[in-house]
C-alpha cells in the first residue's frame, strides 16, 4: 500500500513555504549518562561535551544528540521514556561496520536494504543501552 501525501500549503503569513535544511540536534532521555556516553563514543565514535548537571551532548558532523538523565529537570516527560529510532549515514562500507560492531560486542538485530531519504540505503540495526533503535546506513553499494 502506498500512501499519497498532498503537497503542503504555503505559510499564510509570508505566502511561501518554509524550507528546513537539516536537523540541528535531538534529545534522548537515558537511564545512565555515563553508560550512554561510553556506548556512543566507543561504538559510533562520537565526541562528547558536558552541558550541565545530568546532561551531555554527543557531537558528530554538524549535529548533536543531547542526553538527558531520566528524572532530571531537562528530561522530556520525567521518568517516562519511549525508545527512539535514529538512522545515521556513514561512508564506511557495511562489511566494515559489521566487523567493528562485532569487535565492540554489539549484537546486530537485523540488516539489509531500506528506503532512505534520498534513495536506497544498506542498513545495520543495533540497540543502544536504553533500547533505542540505531540504524547505521550507507548509500554506497
């Protein structure tokens, strides 16, 4: 089944539509900041910066993921957390990605071709320490 989506109407106030360029950051509520920082640094090679009590930021490319400790003032919904799904694009060939994940002791949940934002991607799925679904993908064949 194919869902057809009608083009969105222009913004009334300006007469033209807004153009979103990219995602700047997203927030994840996690059970343990240190455990999450270690995972994203060791497995995905992200850099880390502290952004306050009970918070950290993971940096990659021109984006960030803010990590908020469950129950902290900044956490979305306090203790209530919902697992997220995040797809990261890499230039690293999938066989090298899977070999790295195996060396890190991270189980691969599934893999194969998927529909990406600009074409078909080859994807590997893993879970982070908070059961967020992490998809690591490449547009390269």
